[in-house]
């Protein structure tokens, strides 16, 4: 069995078809552009009623709509007369980089979207590097040219610099440039004024450029079938769907094909259902040819990177390799005293099955057992990816205990190495001192600083991934919510030494009960409070943040002693400061090493890993003793 198709066969093209991926940094307008392309191609004529008033139709999950980000790579087909463009909409967030890498396996070229004001950001670098490695032709789309703060010429120069930086060859650097406003659905090859609109009324120029620049799918005449599984999906009616790109040959419904697994074993399977994308719908099809992106049902345990091939002459395609995970956290069943009140899925078996099913479609996640039978270690690309997974599970009715995010280290030549991130910060120049200070504490190394002369500065840092855990909240506080922060994984380096985590301690409840206003009134001077009056607390639960560095056990359920003597201050109301209610990401950021997060469908609580006060005190004094002994030596 050879690994490649016989090259003596005649090479043919499918001119009517193009496969492209849209890649860009988060929030640069990928999904909005796909939207406009669909609208202008009449894909919504039939669905107009159901999509009325909705923008970003590609964002199908509730979470995607809420956060305004794309989490899963999705494909759609846009028809232009007798021609078809298959578009893969990819996430812009580095944490979902595995989705981008898979998307690039399906296509023959990419649209690189860059914001006309922000310019190329770290994620732009990451996705572009992947596209250039695969030797894919690039079309640069400068989006949002109508922004009042657009700086179009500078951004185009920055894009050229990025290409040179990534060692692009002459052919790759000679890319067409389109100026667009995805929101208005306009695009042009003529550069508008800063803040002006493109001089065309539609996206026709963009489609023309796609057909000119992006090569048509190539195949060999008479070659046996080869289809590459690049993504997975599930349907309530058909079960698991394998999304494939047909490389060679033809595949039909009801056909028996060879399924080549990742371990090299070959099994004969029947294609029970074949689907192709038309607009936003998957419609049944009888057959598909080279270059088509299809969904295949009927193979229950198929996974990513496997090949569907001709049953007589099976030839495997190369495996899909994605970057390694850099952040891990533990996920287990809810072990708090008030577990089981709001969730319906509470057992270890259910949690394990759910995590294993997530692995099926998500190549960048890894799952490992821990020393406890009810807890597992999940590794991913970043905090956001893991927080999104926990948020999805929480909405499905799970109750979980989630540990503090840690970095995934590895030994290289006997020395400990940790993941590094490339970080770009955009902020008003007034905050330069504060940001420099924050970064120094977290072992960040400044690599570049640019002042555009607009009152804003851009700083590029290299920082250990550990230093970014819990950084976002602090950064937004210090820059009064004006700063922008973007990071992307950038290899491993030697361990950078200790990094001070948060400077404050926790206020820990020392007993169970309901929170009273009387107790909160005396506690609020100690620091920020996380609970409201009437909330149920238990021993070991974190009820607030202490303004001092050490932890403090407090009574949050204390009642006012009632006597039959009138008080002179009886009429004075106890004025409470509104509590600081943490969401999922904030709770994970707030966590210390000895804390974890209890997640239920109704609430998110921070708690100590060891709930019993005496037990915690014993562990602390042991650690102090060990520290002192180590210092003496």
C-alpha cells in the first residue's frame, strides 16, 4: 500500500469550485463577512423569515452569540451563478487554534482579514503562519475601512512586514488587497480615504478575486477514492457525522468504502447517508467528487485525521497534527456539602462520558486520569477554551468542581521548560507605567513598543503562560477597562522562576448557614464581598477577598442579638456595598493554589480544596515548617 496516488495519471481541475477559509484575529469581522456573502448570494431568500433581525447567522451556539466570538469552525456554501465557493468560518481566538488548523486542511486558499485600525495582532500571526506553512495563497482583506480611527496605509504596511517576518516567499508576498466594510457588505480594490466607504456597492470584487487567486481543486483522472476526515459533528437523527474533504475519486450514498484508522487498521463500511452544504442547510446528496466538502453518516467511531478510501485500493492520507496543549485544569464531580441542589448530572460516570465525547470533536484537548477516581485532568490551549467547556457542561445540567488552571510543563534535556506566550497590549499611553509594573511582576519581557502618536501605545511582550493566568481582570482594572490584550502560544522556554499570584487573601466562611446583612455589614470593611444576603454558605467557602495577603476565617451568618431594650441607633439602616458577583472566568482567575471553583447550573462559588478549618491550619503549618527547613539548608 503506497501513501500517495499514482502521479502518472492525468491531472484535472474543477473550475466551478473554490474552497477557502476566512482567518483573522478575534473580532475583526470574519463571521460578519460570511454573513454578507451569504446575503448577497441569495442564500437567505428561503430562510429570510427565520433569520430576520439576526446577524451573524453562522454563530449557532448560545455561547457564541453571547460572547460574540466563534468557537467552532463551520462551513457554508455560497453559490454565484453556476460557481460554488465553500467557506470555512474559523475562530479568531488562539485558544481555539485547533479548529483553525483543521479548517486549513480542507481548503486551497485563505482570506486574511485585518482590522483597518488595529492592524495585524498575535492571532493574525498565528493563523497566517499556519497558512504559509501549508503553502496556501492569501488574499488580504482590510476590513472596517469606515472606522473613524482607520489607518489603512499603515495597516497594509504592517501586513507586509508580518509576511516578511514569517519568511513568506516572493509568490506568497505578491497577494491581492481588498478594502471592505463587511457590515455594509461593500468591497473594492481601490483604497478609500481613512474612514471612507469602499467605492463599490457590493462584494462582487471579492468574489472575482477569490476565483482569480485561489486555485481550483486538483485531482487525478481515474484515481481511487480518498476522502480526509477533517472535522466531526453530530446529528440527532443520523448520529456522528464525519466532515470530509474529497481529495480523489468519487463517493456515493450506499457505497462500501475502506475506512483507514489512525492506527493503520482497515475496516469496510457502508456510507448510509451523504450530505452537502447548501447555504446554511445540509442537504442529502447522491454523490460527491474531488474538492467537495461533505458530511458522511453511518460510521459511529470515526475520528479526525482518518481516511475513507477505495475498498479495492485503499491509500491513506497523512494525519492531522495540531499544536500541543499549554494549560491544564482538573474537572471532577461536585464535592461540596450543598451538592445536588440545582444540577441533574452529578455522577462521575456522567462527567467522564461527557468529557470523552468532547474529545471526539476537539483535537486540541487531552484527557488524563488523576489519583482520584472522580476527577480528571483536562489539557487545552488556553483558559478561555477550558472555561467555555465548563460553561457548556454547566448549561447541560452538570455540577462540577474545577481546579485552578495550571501550565503544562515538560522536561527538555533534564531541565524543566514551561510554555511561553506572545502578548500584545494596546492601551492609552497614560497607563504605560502601570502596565510595565504589572508585566515585570509576571516575568514579562518587552520585545517592542510602538507609539502611533494617537495617544495609544502598542507593546509586544514575551511572557510565561503562568503569568497570564488571572491577568486579564487585573489588567482591565488598572487600565480602567480601556486596554486591549491579545496573546498567542509561542513555544517553550526554561522555567522562569516564581511568579507572585494575587496579592490579596480570601475571606473564608467558618460555618454553614444563610448570609445575614448584619454579618456582611461588619465584613465589608475587610475587603470585597462575593455573596448576597440570603445566599447559602458552608464551611470552607470563599465569601470575599481579604484586602490583606493572608486568609481570614469569618462568620458570614451571624445574627444580631435581640434584647427587649430599645436602641438609640435602631432606626439607622445598615448600608451594604453591592457584592462583587463572579462569573465563571473571573472565579477561575481569582482561584489560588489551595482553592477550586464549584460550578452548578445556578451558581459559581469559589471554595477551599480542604473545607475543614483545622485540617487547613495543619497543612499550612506543615508547609511553613518545610519552608523554614529548606531556607536553613
